[in-house]
């Protein structure tokens, strides 16, 4: 799992691009091959691999093409509901929820 504790959003994006690049190379694919399989232009793939900048739809298309979509299902998943006992047992600090 990607740790974000001491990383800026820009650092996280760059890391995602690097991981996509590594996954592509592990498959022995060129950017052109990934572009054909994902429907994402080569120039977009290159920019993503270097800078991490990419649109959401293109990111999903690339993840599916690289067979790396599993992690997306956990992104923004609802958190488990807490019981009343757990909620009331927490001590509130002044000015905090």
C-alpha cells in the first residue's frame, strides 16, 4: 500500500506514475503497446510516468490495461459503522470531534 504519511500530493502522483512505468516494463510493453491496450494516448502515458499528472478516466483505463485495478475498489470505500458504545467511549478534546 502507498504510504502518504510524509509525502506531498505531488510526491504521491509521481510515485503512482513510476509504479505504472514499472508495471508496464515488467510486462515488456512499450508505451505504444499500453496506449493500444488502454486507449490512452502515448503522450498522456509518458506525462503520467514522468510527472504523475493524469485524468481520472485515463488512470482507470491504464490500471485496467495493466491488470492493476484491484486497489481502486478500496479507494473511497465506506468506513465501517461504529457502534454507539465505541463512539461514546471516546473522550472529546476541546475543539475536536
